């Protein structure tokens, strides 16, 4: 039976990975669980519990080998190899995501961009040729793209998502407020920026 890993553990693993990159840049070779947890502002027990889902890491008295732990977490997260990504919808948010430089450092390679605007189709945008959204299926299949960032208007979200499924997309990062109805084969993560801002407003 496949072990069920808590979603928050996976989210923290990415945080661990980022800090391990920082420690390597600083020349740190080994770090204790207590020191690492202090940097992350969590408990050492939580850190050890998260890592224990995937095996035994670190040596008592010596702590963690920073480089080895980074490589192991990269394998766990599947970012030890390149993942091809497409962005569908080139409004303000889509363009902002296209300009984000952090994808490459995590192994995500933007391979294609799509829109339905005649003013954008066929043009080079930030170095990428913009495809007509009608070409999504052949372009995704030919380039073996696995992940899609969905930033289209709400009214088009479901239809475009179905095309993504037909194209063989395996995971969607959905920036629209629409709850997508697709098969269970596709992993969907919803990013609701407006809801996050409302949450911050409450705490203020």
C-alpha cells in the first residue's frame, strides 16, 4: 500500500530544498537538525518527522550532509530532472509568470506559450513564440509537455482544461477561480490570489 504523505510535508520539503541551496551558496557542508530547524522557524522534531517519511537522513552527532540532503530532496520532489511547462493565457498574470526566473532553478522549463489573441499569436513574447490556443493539443504532445499553468479568463477555463487533458497534460496549476472538472488522472493545484489577499486583510 502506497504511503500517504501529508500535503504540508511536501510543501515544507520545497522550503527545505530552497534553504539547502542557500546553505550551499554560503559554503555550509554540514548542519544539525536543531540549527536547520531554527533557520526554518520550525521544530527539530517536525523536520525529522517530515524527512522520516522518505527514509533515514543525517548522522547522530554529525547532522546532515547539506549537499546529499539537497540531492535526496530533489529526487523526492521530482526536480532532479527537467519538467516541461506551458503557460496558457497571456494576460497580465501569464506574462508575469513568463518573466519569472525562478522556474529554471527548480528544473521547470517553459517550453510553449498559448493565447487566443490575434495580436499575440505568432509573435515573439519574451523570447517565446506564442501559439494559437487551438494548437495546444499537437504542440503539447510533440514537445512532451507535462505541466500547464492556466491563466485564462474564468469563462474559458473548463474548456481549455479539457483540451489540456486531451493533450496529455499530467498536472495543472490553476490560477483561475473555477473548480475544474477533469479525470482523476490529472493533478490540479489551485492558486487563488484573491483569497490569499482576503486572508491577509483579515489578519490586518
